[in-house]
C-alpha cells in the first residue's frame, strides 16, 4: 500500500518533468569550474560557488591544517562538547564584517533561516510576520511551523507591504522577512524602502543575504553594505556555502536577539556542530573576501560579458535580473530538461534545468552563473552552444528567427 502510493507520486513527477535526478559532478582540483562527469570533462555554469572560494588555496590549507590538528567531526552539539576555537573566531569575524554586535553559526543556510524564524516567532507569539511572496523555502517553512498571524506581500512591492503593515496597530509586534537577491529571478529587493517602512510601522527587519554575501559591497558583506543600510537591518542571515564556498549558515544582529536565538532555537541547540575543518575554512574564506576585491570584480566583468553575448544571440534573459544570476528563459519543462541534456552530451557544458515548482509554469529556465574562473572563450562557447540547442529544439528566441 505505502510503496504503491509512493511510486504513484514518483510516476506523476516523472510525467510532469519534475523528477529530480542527481548528476555526479566531480570537480577537478585546481581547475575550477571544470569537472568530470561520466568520464568526460565538463564546464559547470550553474554552481553557487560564485567566487570559486571552494578551491582557494588558503581555504583548503586552513581546512587541512584543522583536520590534522583536531580530527574529523565536532563530536557533539555546541552545548555538549562540540564547540571549538574556530567558532568564536568566525563569529567575531562575521559580526565585525556586517557591523553587528553578535553572530551565530548554524550547520546550513537552510537551518539558520528555519530555526531562527521559528524561534523568533514562538518567543513573540503576538508578532505578525510579513513575508515576500518569493521568499526561499527555508523561510516559508519557518513561518509555516508557527501559529503567528502571517501576511504575504506581493514580490518586491512596497505598496503591497505598506497596505498590510498599516492594517495592524503601530504597537503590535511585527517582522518583515525578505531577501536582498532572489535566487531564481536574479532581481534585487527595495531594501532601503522596506527598511524605511519597518521604521515607520515599528517592525523588525530580517534580511536573507544568501546570494549577495561575497559578491556585493566594499568588503563583500552584501547588498546592505553596498547600500549602507546595515544599521537599518535587525537580523542579517546568510550562508557560507555560496560566495564563501564552504558550508554552513549564520545570523548577525543585536547581542540580545542573537543570544536569545542561541538559547532557545531547537534547530540550533539539538544539532551537531560543524567540524573544526569546515569552520576554519569558512574563516579563511571570509578573511580573504574582506581583503580582496579581485574575485568580485572579475565575477561582475564576466557576468557583463555573458549578458552581452546572450543578447548578441537574441537569447532571452529574464528582464527582472540585474545581478550575477542570469536566468535564460526556456518556457517549457520538457524542452528545458532536454536542452540541459543536449548541452552536457554534445557540448560538455553543464547547466541544470529549473522547472516547476521551483519556478512558475511557463517560466522554466536555465539559471546561469559564471565565475571569476570562467574565461571569455568559455562564455563564447556556452552562448554558441545554447543557440545551437535553441535551434535544434525549436525554443523561442527574444525575437522570431
């Protein structure tokens, strides 16, 4: 009975081109973004390792040194034997980076959102949560797990947000949860305007900077640093798996707020701590990113070149995208999956298809990420290959050809 029910669900996924399959992408050390898959060398154009920091020599050496000195795992939760010196060093570095009083590290970016939001709302049961309609699943899950009043405002629409804010008394506890850069559209939120509304209506601000940290701001601390509004954001959340290139998540903010999360969030208290090698690698990466704009500048140069080449080929880019995330619109789930297979089979290029329910039906896409390590020649090859696949599969260009 249970097996049949599970199989029926899987068959439906496959029939709708929504079944997720894993590809072994075996990175080649020292040659990022090149990798091996099915014994072929491929070029990866969809990694979240935006700055290539996973293969930075200082990061790798820090991890090797820590694992030799302290072994593999942490051995327990932060409260029971799993804390180590790298945690305090990294938490101090993160709070300093974001100009905040305190920081707290989680095993993943997902858990840092989910656990923090659940804890905050449970400890303030009268708090109303205002959430952008395109927030990440980790945010949505944290909100759904509690019984607080919830308001979903239209994506990046400050008028929609204000209409909902002003329907509650000024002294009612509130939190606005939003992202700086949205991962599937590559668009930027109106951070300054949202911060102003939060001040006007007495609301906390919770900003997810997962796709901005490392890539934006004078020291890479994210979009809030770029716009000089860090002091207007109460809680900044991010990951250490994307721009930083390792694994883990964190929050920064006022000392008391972060300490409350540390003391009450079950998703933090009852999970095993990150190993010393991981935290040491994150620390080395943060220190490098703070003091080097080389990777950031190259990333944005390569992204600009990619956009220019895609436009030359008349390949449709989602118009909302203004960042290093470049969504190429396919508009059909079957063709999106087939196009990805064509690229890897015939051109040794890996771009993952993004289909419903991750994105809306009719907006299926490639989410292309170049890195500082991609060359202009790599990008030329990519764009020519995409154009060839568009022609073969009769995928629509921006203008009819």
